[in-house]
C-alpha cells in the first residue's frame, strides 16, 4: 500500500514539474519574439566568453559562428537569426 501511495505522489510531482517546465519554456519563447538581436547578443554571447564586437568578423564568418554557437549555447533558430542580423547590420 505504501508503494502505491509513493508511486501516485511521484507521478503527480513529475506532472507538476513537467507542466511548470512547459509553461516556463512557452513564456520565455514569447519573450524572445519581443527582444532585438542586440539584446539577445548581449544576453547570450557573454554567458561563456567575452563577446566580440560586430566588426570582428565578416557576414560569412558570423553565419558560420552562429551555426556553431546555436548548438553550443542551445539557442533557437529565431534567436540565432536575430543575433546574426544584428551583427551584420552593425558590421
């Protein structure tokens, strides 16, 4: 009987955590659509290293770097597109 109660509690706890994660992901996705490429660049690129200035690389190099950093930094396609567009315009 104790096992059954424990299993039920774990199930509901897992559902609660999973639901919260889904809500937080959808909430953060809405924030991404409101942010500019400059904001996303400033927030994401300095998490792990000093962010290079936009003129540090040409457009082609920024696109190549973006492919690599999308995976390394777990960025969405929308975030990467906005960041690259900002870097190209500021270059």
